[in-house]
C-alpha cells in the first residue's frame, strides 16, 4: 500500500515551534520525513525541538525569528534557502496576545504588536517564499488561526480580529496563488491544552462553562492539530485550498 502522508524530500518551515501546537507540528513533520526548519523567538528553545527531531531519526535545523520583526523574517527566509535551497511547506503558527479585556482598553502598542505578529508576519513570510514555490509550481501554506477568528471571543477582541484577518488572508493567497499550484489553508483550533491558553483551561469556572458547550467534553491536544496540519502539508490534500478547518470539539456548531 501507498505510504500516506509521506513528506520525504520536502522542506517545512514552522513558526512558533518551540512549544505547543507549533512544536507538535514540527515533530510530526519530522517523523513524516520532512526537513523541518524549527523557528521561534528564542534560539535555545528551538534548538531543543530541532535536536529532539534529529534524535528521533528526522532532519531539522533551528532558526530564531520574532514574527513581529521584519528583519528577523528576512533572516529566516535567507537562512532556510541558503542552507536547504528550497521550501515546500510554510506553517504560520506564531501568535501573540498581550491583552485581555474590552477593545476600548487596548492601546496602540498592543494593537500593533498583535497585528504585526498574527497577520503581517505570516503575510511577509509567505510572500518571501512565494517566488521559490512558484518556480517549482508546488507549495502548501498552512495558517493557524483560531475559532476566535470565526466569532469573537470575550476579552480577546483584537486577537479575534487578527485571526479573522488571517483567515481572509489565507483565502486571498489561495485565490491568487492557485494557478501556480500553491495551496493555502487555515486551521482554527478551539481550546487546546497549551501554555498559550493555560489561563483558560486552568480556570475551573471557565472550564465548567466550556464543558456545557462542547459536544466532545474535553480540551484538545496539540497533537490533534498537528495531525490536521500533516494532512494539509501532504499530497493527499492536493485539491484543498482556501479551506477553513475547525478543530474545536464541536464548539462552533
């Protein structure tokens, strides 16, 4: 039988890959045969993940990159292409949310930080890799949004807005780049047990409310999002582009 979801010979760049969903994606890609560029803000943290992939028989390299810093993004692209000479899969997973509360209480600094990391960064990174993917008529861009991008989450107004913008950006990429056989899809996770969302899943009151609304009565895992990201990276999803995939335990039903 065919070895499904094989990424052998492909180069994958994963941002925000030092922990949580990004780490799980990087590791599953490495296990599937891809050479993984593990990227996040701190070099030491991504080196740990890259070393774990190599220890398990995979191939990986670590590149520090703050997705709100355009010079860092340029460095990530140049380092990837100079060392590996190619890119096949781009996963924009890095995100930030420095504020919690009403949008009227969000100052300009926080607004700009959220939009730069969550929207502008993925736009710039994908755009910089576009020429390489266009030349070989092949590529998959996978953006990690949130169910907050489908409907605003309480206290997460600007974050939700940024994730809605990322969904729209994904559809624009899919429409404009499809003729070059470059696909773009977006995953909208629900409540996943990561450090990023710890304030939510570690709050008994919030969890009590969530469990009333969730058809699947539990919090999701990073590995469950990574499995979906593997499908979207592999050739088996070759006819999927511009699609919005929810993985939220049924929360948005």
